[in-house]
């Protein structure tokens, strides 16, 4: 992928479906994909296309997505794997409450203080938390999370990719048959 290369481009432009662009931007709610990009890249829509700009005319709206590499990453290279595992674990295991998941990692006192400072409710879901808050939560996890918590989340991204690779690909085959 363009953004995961050690020598990723400084600026990338891609023509994508509007919904995909929103996913990468974390709009209207944060996504794992957006949270994976934002510490290292700024993502924005550079241009909105008219459907008539294409031939044949598509049935979806398209935009020119701009991805700019940050001059200074918001996380250190050493924290990248832990951050990604943290995000995946929280999304996959939070169920209906990110608060409860984080409380297991940092304890009730630290979580209570974080929730108060960051205005996080007990029922908050992972996608309802803005990126800036995710950075704060990750920082608190690094500072207050136990060794066993780090071991628990280690490999979460890899396991998710393994699960996704085993999903049936029937949808894609059926979709291409229509064309």
C-alpha cells in the first residue's frame, strides 16, 4: 500500500468513490482505516467530480482524494505496531463500550480520570471517538497499561488480517458477473 511503504510518497492523489474517501478521512465517524492513516498522513478531498466527467457515467459519486505525508509523525516509528494493535483490539473487542475495554487496560481510577478529562461516556463506541482523543487514549495506555495488557493486544492487527483473509470471496465474484 502507498501509505505503508517505508518510502511512501509525500503527496498522493487518488480518484475514489466518495464513501471510500470519507472512510479514509474518518467521516462521519472514525474508522480503523482512518486511525491507521492519521498519525502519519493528512487526508482530504481535493476535488469533487461530476458523474458526467467520466465515460461511461458511473452510478456513484467520485472525488480526488489527497493524502499528504506529515512532516513530523504524531507517533514514533517504535510505537507504530503497538498503536495499530491497540486500535484494532479496541475496535474488535469493545463490543458496545470502549470505556470498559480501556478500563481493563489502565484500571478504574485512571480510566475514570481519563473519561472525565476527555469527556468519554461509559457507553462510547470506538468509532464515536475523534482521532485526537485516540492519541490521548493511546498515550495513557502506553503510560499506565500493564505488561499483560500489552501482551493481550500484541498481534491484534495480524490476527484481524488473518481472519479477513479467510472470509469467502463470493461477493466479489458475483459482483463481477453482473458486468
